[in-house]
């Protein structure tokens, strides 16, 4: 089972820095971020104009269990 985690507090803007964003054709978005000085991958989905937060992955190995990496396109 993959490890998705939510840092506490995960909604504090000053604790989150986005560095790069990739999207899949079906609306899944992966952003490279640093949360509380820890690098991670933020996973969310765009659907009908709504941006829904899913969770954070600690590394690409865990991300590959959730997302087809070949479909990701840099935005």
C-alpha cells in the first residue's frame, strides 16, 4: 500500500513552496513541493473546474504506485 500523508498543518501557505507541476490527461496534478523543510510530491485533481487536494507522497517510488508516470506532462 502506498503512503500518502498530510503534514500538520498542511494548509499553512508559508510552509508550502511549489517548485514544478505536472499533469495527466485525466486531470491529476503532481507538484514538487517543500513542506516544513521536507521535499515531497503534492497530488491533486482538477475536475469540472474544481481543484481537489488528495495528499502528499514522500518520493517518486510511492508516486508511481498511484500515477502512471509516463502520462505526466510538465505544465
